[in-house]
């Protein structure tokens, strides 16, 4: 916004940092003053449209690249898994609740599947190998 020449760009940037923690509403609270300042500063509609396009572009970058990577690393999920889970849980549950609960539900499913499905399957596969090693050790010790 500073490169665009908008007055109070640093204040709007600080607001964005704090208020984007609130999903959906936070960015709207930051966008409205930015557009109003641009409209009063330049007196035309092209600059507020430019500010809106900057907000849309930055929000899309943040929503598709940065947030899934940060949330995925924090929770232990791949960033693409985070994006797909938001879409899938949004379709399954619907409304605003689905995307908000998407990451916790997917992380819970990952833990449950890891512990009870994939973990059990891996333990069953490794059991014959461990048994074979133990029987081989018994034969070596008896010689």
C-alpha cells in the first residue's frame, strides 16, 4: 500500500496483521478503511479499485500458499492436505463451520488412522520379521 501511495498504509498494515486472525471478518474490517482512504485521497474510483485488487491478491497468496504451510507445519499436515481438507470439510459440513473445523478434524483423523489402522497394519507386517530374527538368534545361541 505504501508503494501505491496510500496515506496511513502502515496503520492499515498493522491492522491487517492483527485482524486477519479473525477469519473472513478481519480482512473486511481492514479493507473498508483502506478503500475509503483511497477514495477520499484521490477522489476517483480507480484507486479504490486498485486497493481492492491489492487486497484480493495478497489475501489469495496468503490463503493458498502461506497459511496452509504455516498451519500444516504447526499441526503436522502437508500444505496441500490443509487446502483439500478445507474444501472437503466445507462440502461435508457446509457453511462457515466446515472450513473452520477442517484442520482440527483432519489432524484428528490422521492421528486415529495412524494409531489404529496404519500402525496396526505396520505392526502386523513387522511381526513375522521380528519373530524370524528371534528364532534365528535362538539357533545361533544354541550352537
